C-alpha cells in the first residue's frame, strides 16, 4: 500500500496481529494516511506492531497519531507496539 510518492506500507497479518512496516517520510502531509492505516488494523480486531525502522520522521505528527492509536487499542483490549523508533522518538 502506498500513501504517496514518499511513503510505503507493508502489512503482514497472522493470529490476531498485524505487523505494519512503514517506510519513507512520516510528517504532517502523510499523517492522515498513517493514522488511517493503523486505525484500519485496530478496527479489524488486530493487535498492531508498528515497525518504523525504515521511516523518516520529519515532525511530531506521527507521535500524536501513535499516542491516540495506543489509547484506542487499550480501550478495545488490544495492544499497539512500536518497533525501531527513529531517534526523534527515542529521546
């Protein structure tokens, strides 16, 4: 799935879990696409693993999206995990 010229997403689903590998730029422009992709997997009753090892974070937009997604996952009894956050997130 492509979010635009600079973003791509690969999703691997299995046993109630979706692993989402995002690559490219995550910023204000790609925020709606990024959030919708995560929401879609949560709505499908999946725990979600967000792998950001190939993502470039340009601003704080993805942080807010991930916080809201974590809250929605917890409210639904599901789990959201973030793997390989870029240095901006690790601080």
